[in-house]
């Protein structure tokens, strides 16, 4: 890279890195807060993290509910057909495929 490129400002890679990873603060001067109540609201990245965590929570709850439903179904089949494995497996197949 030539000296003229550095004189114009940072290159495309530096601007992209700054934009996505925020290595340097956007404002250079000091900021004085004059209010007693300050609210910190999430940014777009914060909302993305919150949405990701909620999606992970719903996914994990779905797995738990499916596990409980299958175990309840197996217990019901066990009591309904009194330990006959062939009947336990064949009866749902008969209901599905008729």
C-alpha cells in the first residue's frame, strides 16, 4: 500500500473490522452525563443475543416436553398391554397404517 492510501484514512478492511467488532470507540471526546436517572437500552447486537437465548430456551423446553410425552406414552403402553412387547410396538403401527 502506498503512503497516499494511508493519508486518506483507514482501508476497507479496517473500516469493516471497526464496524463489526468495535475495536475503537466511535466518539473521541469526553461525555458528561447530567441526569440522575440513566437507562441503558440494548443495541441491535443485544437484541440479537436476547432473541438467540429465547430461541435456545424454547428449543430446550421442546426437547424436555417431547421426552416427558414419550415417557408418559411408554408408561401408559406398559400398563395397558401388560408387558407384551410385540403388542406395544404393533398396536400404534396398526392405528397409523390401519
